[in-house]
C-alpha cells in the first residue's frame, strides 16, 4: 500500500520530519502544507503548498485534495486550533493530539492541575490566578524565587522569571496586571534551580516509546545571556542520557510522561496520539516538570530523528492506530549537536530578506532549512531562526566540532552560538549539578 503522508508546518523541525519519512523504505508520497517555502522540504516532497496551516478547514481541504491517509502536525498552533480533530473527523490518521489533549501545551494551568489531580510528581509549589487577588501574598510566600506564566501560547514570551525578567514583587505585580488587563489567566510557581532537559516520547494513547534526552539553549548569546529565543541549539549524548544526569533522572522523566498519558486518557476517555515532550529540570534532589509541549521540539527533532534506526512511517502509523506496543523503536548510539544560524538582530529586530549562501556546507543531509524564503531565485533569511546543522559522532566533542564547522560555512548576515556542545559548557552544566547535590 502506498502511503499518502501530509506534513503540516515548514520549519527545520518539519524538514527533519520529512527527511525521516523520506528515509523509510515504505512506498509513499509526501505532501507538505506549509507556512513558508522551505526548499529543503520541497526537494523531498512531491508537493509543497503554502497556506493557512492554523485553519482546520484549509488543512482538511488540502488533505482531501491530495487524499492523505496519514498526517503529522509539526507546530503547536494548528493543534490549539483543532486541526487534529478536523483531520480525524474526515478519516485522516493523525500524529498530533486533538485540541482538548493539546491543552497540555496550550494551558500551563491545565497541566499543573492535571499533575496535581492525578498525584503525578513534577509540580513545583504553584497557584493559578485570573485576577490580582492573592497574588501579593503568594509572592511573599515564594520570596525571590518565582515564575509568572501566562496561561496560553505566547511563542515562549509569556514566561517571566524572577532575577531574569522580573526584579521585584512590584515588577511581578505589574506583569500580572498586564495579563489580567489582556483578559488572561496565569500561573505563579516556585522557581526551580537545576539543569533542564527535554525528554520526548512517542505516544499512541497507551504505550510510550521514549527518545534520547536532549538539552536546549534558549538564550540568544553565548554564556546563556541575552533574550530568550525558540532555542539556539541542542545536544544529545551517545548513551541517550546527558552528562549531568543520573540514570534515575531519566527513569523519573519516563515515569512522569507515562503517568501523564494515562491521566489524559482517564480524563478525556481517549488517548493522546502524538509526541509528548516533557521539559524537565533535574534539581538537587528530584526531577520536576517545567512544562509540556504537544509536539516535537525544535531544535530537539533535529537531534533525535536523524538517530532513528526504526522505520518512522511505521512508528507514526502505530501512534495513530494505537499499536505502538508492537513496534521496536531504536536510536543509534551516537551523540549529536545541533546549532542554529539566526539573522543579525534576532530575536528583537532581525534582518529580513537578505541573501544567505549555504553552498559551502559539506553535508547537505545534516542541514535543515527553517525561516527562509526564495526571492528572485535567491535563498534569503525570513526573520526567524534561519538554518540549522547537525553534527553526529561518537562523542559530543566530535559532534560539536562537526556542527561548528558546518554552521560557520553558512554565509550571510547571521550569527550562531559557538559555545553550544563545547567541553567547557558541558563541564559547567556538570559542575552546576554537582554544586546542587
Ligand atoms: N526547544 C523548545 C521548543 O521546541 O519549544
């Protein structure tokens, strides 16, 4: 049987998804419903169509036009808008949770309350609010260690942390007031101290198959300084753990993902079918959950999908069909380092429309296009994270050297973080973790 697979989204994460699909030996036709013209995806797909990926009607129309049998939703906004619900309704098997289940990412309060209700470890001390009532008292209780999170999608900009973005209770109250004025609910929680890691699992509603752990770097500049971004780069280790983690940390993260999937099924009477992406933090004594995402991480997808030894189409079908238990999901025992090149001025005032040259990149299979466009036959940067490269080797050190060489070969008004994956930064993480124990 020839699979007709529709990928929704067109960043580097979706490029990694399409590449993993392309590597499957199964007979397939791949389509992409995209928000921008991604030449890397276009090369691998039978057709790339730019359209309104967040609008369920547009997505369903396109899925019907190409007679898609399987859809994979890349970003979170289509999930929030019920694209998975609409696709399932028209008979398209879909990897990506329905709207209710995607609340795991779209509502911070939903997730905190779910863990509390089902007695799942991972919540810090927290309270939810829809007005300023009680906020000052709770801040008093948390003293100088608090995080204020807008209860919805805000492209990573809704989270403000004491010490980083908020420097006094007055500033915190002013931010809360801003959220109340905008009609928004919010969560205040105790700030967690430790080392963060991403642990993603394929989930068919009942069974989970876990991916290697990855560490992301959110800050724009070297030394973890500067504004927050979507993620400047990531690394994973050959043993599928991370140098600063114990085996028990990975086990704890797996257990939280498993319990969360079970809780969702109990709550909604139907299972979560997609990628369950836990953003965890290893603290001095236990693993806590920072947040959930309902999709592959970006850049994390570029670390793990190239390592996948098993057939990605088989996994996606099993996620949708609820038969993941019968599928062996294996990843190569190699380390990876992913680095993004971003426009000068990113993220606050990025250069746009300027040509970039990728002709000196030596391994095109390790190059992933993101926010790019083609203007007058020329590849240009479109204003957000532009291209990513992945180095893969038997150690993080070698993978970092490979990634650094490749990303430096991308020319244009761009910058990247040279420090991601270096021995120095990794040692800093290990020392930080040791200092907490
Ligand atoms: N790596 C962060 C994210 O995908 O949201």
